[in-house]
C-alpha cells in the first residue's frame, strides 16, 4: 500500500527551530570528532597514569577506572566514540597493567577474563550512554516536537484502524521535516534508497551521508518502521526545498515511525482499501 500527500511547508515555529538547529548541529559534529579523539587517547593516558599504582591496585579496580573513562567518553560523544574507547581501554589495560608489562600478551587467566570483561562491559555501557544522549536530545526539544509525539501516541492507542495512524504520521513527517511529499510502503524492502537511521543520521549504501552540510541525498529517503523487532514498512520521504531539519526533528521523526510500527504490530497488516 502506498499513498502521497502534496507540498506542505513547515510551520513557522518549526522553521525558526531549524535555523537554531543548524548551528547546533555544527557543534554536535565538532563534539563527535573530539569524542573520537578522546576515545582513542583517553584510555591510553589514564592507563599510563595508573602505571605507578599497578602493584597497589587490583586488576578489577583498574578495569573499573577504565570503564568510567569509557562511559564518560560515550556520554559526550557517539556510539562509535564509545566503542573506540572500549577497544582502546582493553588494549592499554593489557599493555600497561597486566603482566608481562608493555606487551599485548597476558599470562594469567584471571587477567584475560578481566580484559575481556572490560571490553564487553565497555561496549555495552557505551551503547547505553549513547542511547541516553539521544533521549536527552529529544527531552530538550521544544514543546511543538513533544506535542507531535504525544498526539501520535494518543492516536495510536485510540484509533480503530492503523491506516489512520499511518496517514497522521505522514502529515506529521511532512510538516516536521519540510518534505515535498511522503508516502508509506508496506511489505518487502525493494531497492537500496538512502535511509534515515535511528540516531538521526542518514546513510547512502553503507556510507554515512553528512546531511547537515550536504543536504538530503537525491531522490527519496526511507524511514523504516518496526514492531517487536520485525520490519513492517517504511515511509518514503521526498525532501522539500527548505533547510535540512535539525537532529532533534529527525529524532522525533524516528520516534513517530516507531509509534507507527507499534500501531501496525498491534493491528496486524494494513489492508488495501
């Protein structure tokens, strides 16, 4: 099933938010680059600082200190920065803080377990911290964004048909993202169009597309919907002529798609009408 809506420009309040968001996105890109650098160098510097105390501290305590570093980096950066910090922490823990020192060999089985746990825990908490950062971005957004989420949630609970939820979200996405058109496709994925990701980024193929500096990719961009982890359909977004919406707007769009997926999963497959 697919349907289209015509050109509808963003509300004036949202256009003002977009102007603020462009400058904010520049800050996020800089922060992410700095976080990647911190993810590479931070664990190294901390592990090096712990060298004089490695005979006094237990391996568990030194590993916990490095986990704190990973969490701090993931909290201010991206998932990639957190994952890089976890890998760096495990490597420098091995190099500086386990015998034989200054090699990447580990002789004691307990040290091997600690290093592996440090890596696993670091990766997990970095993902949690990055997810918390995404929720924080949505939390600080303006009342207009939150109203859209609440309105869609109420409709998803009260609507007699999932079709009405899909139509409502299509209109919401068009206004929110300043789209020229938006349609919904239910069923099997066809082709490999650019994709709006859960973190608000855009990918073309397997490569990240810098939407904030380059604008939307050519053609339609897909925004997938899932219910209980199963793919149910996708919104096909045709960009309008206006500015690229800020990260907050794109994250709200992802949330609206998630709400659509929940409604579809509850109601079952859409029926052509």
